[in-house]
C-alpha cells in the first residue's frame, strides 16, 4: 500500500490492500475508501455506546474494531448513517453556511460501504449476509461540465508570459489538446515521450495508454525541454519540474493554472485545471471526434463516462436543426385549414413492393 494506515483496524487495512493490489485501484482511491470507512467506523462505535456519547468523532480510536462489531451492522444502521451525514454532519459551503454533506459526497461514501461489506462477505467470508447490498442513495444529476470556448482557450495560451512561461505554456497546451488529468500530467517522465510523436500516460489504476501529440503539443514540448534542462536535478525523471529541481506537484499545477487563467482575464471561480480536460474533450467532440475515439483519448473505462463530455450548447443544437434540408418546408393552405381548402391536393404513390401501392 502507498501508506500504512496505522490508525485503521486490521480488517480495514486488509481491505485497502485488496483494492490496491488485487483490484488495481489507485492509491488515491484507496485513500478515499479509508477516509470514508474511518468516519463510518467512528460513528458506529459511538452509536453502539462503545465511547462516551459526547466524544468527538475525530477522537475515536477504531483500531479495536473487529468481526464482533461488524457482524452487528444492519441495513437500517447504514440508512441511519446516511441520514446523519445529510442532517448532522455539517460542512461549510462557499457562502460560509453550515450544511449537511451533499448528495454527491454521500453517494461516494455509500459506494465505499458497499465495497467494504461486499469484501467482508465474499473475500473474508466474515458475514453471512451483506447489509450494504441493498443500500440505495439519491440519484445524482450530473451537471454538464464547464469548459472554455475556443476563443477563451486561445486567450489563455496567448497570455502566458514571464517566469516559467515555457513550462506553463507546455502544461496548458497538453491539457487543452490531450485532455489529461492533473495526476497524469504530474506523473509524466521524460522517457514517456516517444520518438514517434506519442506520449505514454499512466492513468487511473496505473493503466497506461498512448496519447498522440499534435503539432502544437510537440512544439510546446520542444520549446520547454531546453528550459527544463536548466532546472531539473541530474537524476530527476519528471518532465515537469519546479525551481526546486523536483517533480511538480498537483497542488502547484492547480495553482499555476488558476494564475494563468486570471492573467488571461478568465473567471477563476468557474475554471480550473480539470476544466481544461473538459475543454479538450468538448472541443474535440464539437469538431468531429467520434465518442468512441474520445473515450480512448480520455482513458475512460465506460462509454457513459465519456458521454457527459459530449454536451453541446443550445446555439449548436439550433443550428443543427436548421441545417436539415427540410427546415424550409412550409405547410400549404390546405394543410393549414385542415383540408377544407378548395385546392386539389397533390397525390403521390410510392411502390412498397410488387404491385402494392401506398398513398404518400
């Protein structure tokens, strides 16, 4: 595992090892499972009266949680926990207001519970019945992802200047042309660049895919490499490095994207590094890239994940409707007055097959 999870009980550590080594989940996914399940086990101990009721959840030690406690969990316990998250477990929204955990976050925690109890039932064979098998959550309506327009994308690239300009321009160019995730960009090594103009990217679950670099990407990389040579430590493999001569972090990438967005006069509240991935996907789709090809470019396992990127704005939908060659066809006077017009209708027949005829 990527970390020891020293404050987790043995059964939870075994589960986290399973999802990383057997299922091939990323360390980040394992970390999310850990945080979700740690919160649940703390809640469970307090609900079962195993700690004083006034004890803060963050202070509850869960290292002693074992089979005896887990075997007592029922489906209703899980629904009570979901209710607690919605009503009592408060977070602060962007207005500074205290609210319950949102539906999307609750849905993710429900996934963690289902995965954990399925593991306890199927792999550990600790439980006879899986209490989370029927756990339902509210369906999440996926919002259309925000993206930059082509003009805004050009403005973003055009305004890159000053310190680290070559590096930042290259990063933005790869985001906007290849649709990379932040973690994927940070993980690129120099040797991942191939002589045939491709880039090997390591995505979710350590799965690798080949990304084809267009002229803009190749030019940006070629312009950046001499600058990189001045700043990278001799043994550093990372393509993108900081002034400290080490691999750039996700936090730094997110910060520099916000900085460059602001310099281009774009809304930094609406746009972020991940929105550049949305932008790449949207612009490719709107310019004729097939959704199946887009799925491979983005490194999605499921096609329905890709389809959220294939949104088009209302202007494009309206133009598509107007481009139909029948869009100029208008009803005749006879069709307007329900067939009461004196004009003789045009009669056409078409052959369906043999001598049979149908009135058009």
